[in-house]
C-alpha cells in the first residue's frame, strides 16, 4: 500500500455545514462531527467558510451580547471535542478583544488548543456588503490574548502554521480581492498552502471571476490555494450564497464545488512537493522573497497531523500535454510564426519537407502550408517522398495523396533504395544485414537529399521530429534529428496525433480527410526495415519502446515537476488505472524511458532551432541543459 504523504501530498477538507443562523452552539456540534469524519479520513487541515460558527448574515445580531458569549462557548466546545486530534481545524467565527474591537476571524486549533487567530483585514463596505457596521479591520491587530476558557493565543493576520510539509497561511474573503492581499506576503515568507474562508454571494459572472482570481493567485504566489465560501444556509433576504469552493495548485484548478451543489465537503490532496519545486526554479519569485525582508509575524511549529495517506484524493491527468491545449489553432499559430520568421530572416524561397505518410511529417506539412499562406507569395512548399528499402506501399500511397490533395507547389519522389544499397555495399555489408547501419543509412540518405534540395531551391528543410522522439532519442543522429528549423520539436506525440485528428475533422476535401484518418490509424513506425511479404509494417515503435501515452506522461512529470521516479510511477498507476493494458507495461516502459532519456542527451545537445509550445521543452539553448555524459 502506497503512502502518498511521503510524496509531499497533504490532505485538506473544506466543510459546508448546514448551519443555523445565530446558533453557535448548535453549529458547533455539527462542525465537531464533520471534523471527526475529516480527521478519520486522513485530513491534515479542515476548514469552514467565513463566520461559519455563527453564520455570515447575522447582521445586527453580531452586536448581541448573547451571540458573543455563545460564540465563545461554542469555540470552547470545539476545543474540548478535539483534544488528542492532530488534525488542524480552521473555523470561521467572530471575536471581541478586551478593548471592544470586534473582529471577523479564522480560528486555528489543534489538539484542543487555539494555536492562533487570523483577523480579516479588508472589510467590504459597498454595495450589498457593510461589514464595518459590526467589525473593524484586523490589518494592524497584533494582540496576545489570555482568555480564561480559550487559553493564550495571538491575534494577528501575519501568522504561518508549519505542520509536516505544509506552511499554512490564511486570509478571509475580501482580503484576496484587494491590491495588497495578505496571501502574497505570506507566500513570500514561506506559506505554500493558503486557505481562504469566504462569504461571497452569487451574482451573474461572479463565479467565473472567482475562478480567475483564485487561479491567478495560486499561480502568481506559487502555492496551493483553497477557497471556501458560505452556502445556501445563509439568509437570502437581499443576497444568495452558493457555497462555491475552489482547490487550485500552481494555477490549475484541481477540484471545484460549483455554486448550489449539495456536496457536504470537498477533499483534495495538495502536492506541496510540486509547489516547492516550482518555487525553486522561479528566480523571480526567489528574488522577491529576498526583497521582502524579515517576517513581521509568527511562525508556529505544529505537530504533523498525518502519518499515512493510502489513497490519493485528487485526479491525475493521464495526458498532461494535451490538457494544456485548449485550442489546436493556437499551437499551429506558434509553429507557423516561428517558421515564417526563420524563412524571412534567411531569405528562403521554399520550404522543403520530407513526407513519409506518418503523423509527424503530416502535421509538419500542415504547418508549412499555413506558413506559405502568410508569406505573401514569397514561399513555396516542396513536398518530397523518399521511398526506401523499408517503405511500405500503404504509407507511400498516403504520402502521395497528402501532397496531391494539399496542392503543394512541387511534388518530388526520389527513391533512395539504390543509393542506400550502394552505400552499404561500399561498407562491405551483406544484403541480409539488417543491423543499425542498415537502418541509419536510410535515415541519413533522406536527410542528405532534403538538404541538397534545399540548396537547389533556396529553401529551408522543415524538421518533422517531435518532443517525444527527442526525449527518447528515437531518431538518427545527424539524420531526422537535423533540419534547418524543427517545427515539431516542442510538441509530444500525443499532441501531434490530436492535431492531425483536428485537421482531419476540418479537411478541405473528403479524400484528404480519409487520408488523414488513415495516418492516425497506422502504427507509428520509422519504416527502416522491409515490410512483411503481405506488405505490412513490421516495425511498430510503441511495441519496441512502449506507449507514447506513457512516455509523454513520464516526460511531463519529470521535466515540469522534477518528480522522482518512484513518484512518477505511483502517479501513473492512478492516471492510467482505467487502462489495464497500458498499466501492465508501465514498469518496463518507465525503465526504458529513464534509460533512453539520459543516454540520448547528445542528440538533444545539437538540436536545431524550433519553437517552444508547452510549459517545458528540451531545447539545449533555453529550457533544458544536461551534460552529454550524465550518469543515470
């Protein structure tokens, strides 16, 4: 049984209790039961919405002495009930200081003690909100309270609670919506998990605005962020509350309780190892940390709440590169602009591209054609088929169809069979030798012909190899590894397939659409070994090295997050749980990924230029530098 906690995951649960307005003691009993359930489910942190103990919409009842006293009694009940619980409970409730200042607060409790109280800093007093009628801002509050029943605790907005891998910071509702939000300061001083106890009503478009706000904040502050808002139990006299909740991590929404849903909780496992890794790589974030100076608050060191997490409470995206693609045209536009700029700067008059009938060259052809369309007539597309000893009739037919149907400016078909056979004969190779020289000779001959044609036609050789092949070194050095401009070098195989499928759906002719569908259906192959007697492709790349679905998953987790091999393996088991055939081959595919990734760096060191598309790339000039002699 895996322990997800050792991989840096921390479980947080948001509660949406069915509270009774103005009845803190009754509400405390429900919160206590919910808290115990969350603790038994492995939550390290449990959080309620803003003023959940009383209700946010109590209005002038907040000034009632009865409510003030009952709130303190309810807090004491919670403390008593949570003795011997290491789970940290964050409860929204008001508090009155001895000088009369009344504060809207988040109470942080562990093991029957109040660890700290966070007052709300920004009190909205416009439109439907008028919090300053009852509360004062806590921005300048820094009071140590000795309470006869609740104990001794600090009341201040600048507190961080350290427990296990988590460094918890808290802000309340409007605090996030202001230009000087507390979470920014807390994050720069080490808080990697921010909780927001909120009471945000529903109006048209507001839920989407919250999504944007929380997403950007979690990205900008490089943190995990849980936003928890009051539900439909609040008064609907002038406003309606929907219980919206958002769990974001580094700019990605991991889970959401949409407004008016009836779920009683939202449970999420935040990956705080990923947060730390992201901060470590972001020099701008780190320099800002240095500029802020010493922390003007208090860091509480708490007991680690949880020792094991045996089930991961979050989805793991099996196709993370594809998840980044919201619009196929956006990908293509980046590629086109990169190729167009390179062609213009070099004074090229043509784009020379080898078409094999496979996925990569097919998509590169689409990019070349769109680049031609933007060139104001200065560029031609020269499509070249280069059949050789390993070429099958079906892929050659597909290549011909693609070039005819897309109306490239010039179609050339140049057989490399004779030149390859002569070259092998000169090397003393027998006709039956099917070793690596036999395969690579074909790849290099094709590349030589393409570069020679580019010289003849004042052109650029458009590279077709993709990011997945570069990661695995599944290309021939100084052959398909080389080009004048590698338009696909920033895109993995899973995305290439999706882009070709997109083209097929929008094909200009039915014949082209059918050909593109066939390209997708064929096995991925370098076609460097002769077809079978029946003409079938005998080299199936994924049968040899493993599924690109898995390889692309491994690559993303390694490059973007820097995860360990053990963690990547564990995440893959979750991501591909519903694909048992893939999962069965996962261990051997992961072994092959690591073996090839580190041994093939020398091919990436001499990678030609090409556009970055995703969050990560393998360019040796920008994103990824690694010694060629790196030990695995």
